[in-house]
């Protein structure tokens, strides 16, 4: 079973690229390790709220900008 993701790995990657950063740069700005940043971007781990906040700050956005949109559940 795949872990439930609260963040959007694709959005983090896209915003990082738009900011002209590589993973190493973003990891340094967010004060996390490069392997951890890679795991977040590939959806292998869910970042804690504080880590997600530091990533958002490093990317110049807000935490909700990095979240997956809620999907409607059909009954």
C-alpha cells in the first residue's frame, strides 16, 4: 500500500525548476539533506509540516501551494 501523500511531489519539483534551483540548492535552503529532498520529490516520503514549511519558504510560496488538491469522492 502506497503511503498517503499530503504534498504534491510534482508541484515541488516544478516550482524548484521554475525557481532555477537544483535539488541540492533547494535542500540547502530548506535545511534538509539532499537524499531527503530527493525522496520528497519522488514521493517516497511525506515531509513533516515543519520541513514542508521550510521548502515552501525556500521556494517563495505557501504550504497550501505544495499540497495535492482534494479530490471529490463519489458516493
